[in-house]
């Protein structure tokens, strides 16, 4: 078992793209996905945008949930104590307050614009509970897989307050760089095996944003305000565009519609390893899943 592999924050393996990068061979949209309205935890209403049937296509990403409601009944139950093993959870809070506590003794409060990056590794039991009685709660939770060699690493987590998330600007473009890089700005987090790019892109009406991306990286965009266009395909609000891995492509171009747009842009290097999931456990084989359930039931995840 490797020690603290999940905590390794390494310098990017790639050199920074120049701020004035212009994509010459941009990717197209392969398909649009609406996601599945569902509820999780203690009755939190959400839309599962990246569902289990897309895990292979969007490797190394396992799930993306979008939550957003002005109604307390939709979120007040929160996510009481539950386990995770074998991957990372990345929670991005657009608006609201959510308190995190875990069995490793970590505790943190996520507020507007903040990110929590948690490496479950060999296992944690944690709760994610709203710390507000009313008002709006809106954000995303992304599940990012770990390579087989790191699945049983020591758990790790980092709360990233909004002020510590690097931001990049271009004409009509404002990007919050959660992971990877954009417009010559290095993001808050880097990961060696999966090389994730996680951007919150704000576009003024008609503005254009070019992002360099290797063709092998799986990528998608989820629009949460306004609408945008990717290589001639309109991506409306509350839709995910899965981006084609066009051989020879050099990046992605997002162009906002007349009302402007806000979207999360997510990409990563596929692991190409078997995926075995049972609820909150994601391993490589069924045997490892049985072991995870057994370890959880025996109290060995706490
Ligand atoms: Fe959780």
C-alpha cells in the first residue's frame, strides 16, 4: 500500500499553454446528454449528469451530479455518514454552505465558490450536510477515478476556499481554474495519473474560449447558465456535451450565445483499467468490491 499517494500535488507534466492559444482543429460534439433526475443521501434532489453507462466513455470520470434548488426540502436532508473507497470526490459549491466531516478527523465548511477535493483511497466514512436552513444551494459533485495502484492509498482531502482558486481572464472570458490549466494559468489541483482539467467558464454574450487539449483526453462540457456552441452544435442549459476524441484535434472552442453562458469544462486522461462499482465503492474487480463491503461492515473503513 502506498503512503499518501492521494496527497501528491505535483507540478504539471505539460508545459502551460499560451494565453493566446487558438484552436486550429477543434473537437466536435459527439452527443448531448440530459442526465437523470434522482435523489441521493437523505433525499437530496439532483440531476445525475454523468451516469454509470458513461463511465467507460468518459474514463477517468465516474459520475457528475448537478444540484441546484431554492427549496430547502430539496437539500436539507444532506448526505449523512456514508463510506467511499477507490476514487476521489470533487465538490464545487456555486452557492450555499455545506459542512464536511470524516472518519479521519477532517472537517471543513464549503461556502460559495469553494471546492473540496477528497481522495477516499482505502476508505473514509463521511457526512456532507447543509449548514443553511433556507436560500439557494447549487453546485456539482464529480467522481474522479484513481489508478489501480492508488486505490488503497491513505485518505486525503483539501478544502480550497474560493479566494484560492486561480482565475484567468481573456476578452469576455473568465475562467476559474480548479484543476489543470487554462489561458496560461495553473489550476489549484494537479493529478499525475488522470491529468484532470476542471474549469468553471464564464462567457459574456458571443465570447469565445479556446482550450488546448490532447485528443486522447476524454472531455465534456455541462452548461448551467445560458447556452453555448461547440463546433456548430448548440449546447443548451442543463445539457452535457460529450466531446469527440477526434484524431489530430488540438483543443476545444466554446462560443457563448446571445445571453452569455456559464459551464463546467471537464477533461482527463483515461486510465483504461477495469471498473467495478457497487454504490460508493469503485474498484477494478468484483473480488475487490466484496472486500470493500466486508471491510466496511467490519468497521475497517473508519
Ligand atoms: Fe460522499
